[in-house]
């Protein structure tokens, strides 16, 4: 991990793409992984097709809507983010995944971040 992020108590989450049908993700395909940092309540998202991470934070006024950021300010506590590039939301039908939307990169299928850590 970089940006002075420690590996203590990190939760690793799977990121997949697929087609959302009747509350299920069909034809899932591994797309990356995310790490949850509970002390600052954010995810660090690594998509397999990009060499750099994105960051996902929950919006203060909503439990279901998140912002996707391109940059984390180094050495600042609590964590501070810049350059919003997209959004994520709890998928209505599954409630177990965040559907991540980053319009600039124009993916054919949005990635889904599993809200439950990998074992």
C-alpha cells in the first residue's frame, strides 16, 4: 500500500463486472479489488485495467450514494480526497454490491464492488 496507508485491519473486497438481472450479477468477471480503510471510512479501488487507484467515500447525507475520487491528499488526517470522477451507489436489487460509475472511462459494464470482505 502507498500513501502511508497501513495494512493493519484492512478488508479486501472483490470487484467484478457483469450484467445485473433480477438482483443477480450474471456472467461475473473479475475486474479488480478494493481495500476498506475503516479508520477513515473509504475504499481504495484497484481496477485491473488501470495502474492507478481510485478512492470511494460515502456521501455525508446518504447511506446509499458514494463519490469516486481520482486523488487522495498525502499525509493528511483524516483522509482528504480531490478530483471527483464518478459515483457509486448500493445496487437496489442486490444491496450487497456498490455499482461504480466512472463516465470518463466509458466501460461497457460498470464494476460492482462487493460490500462483504473476501475470506
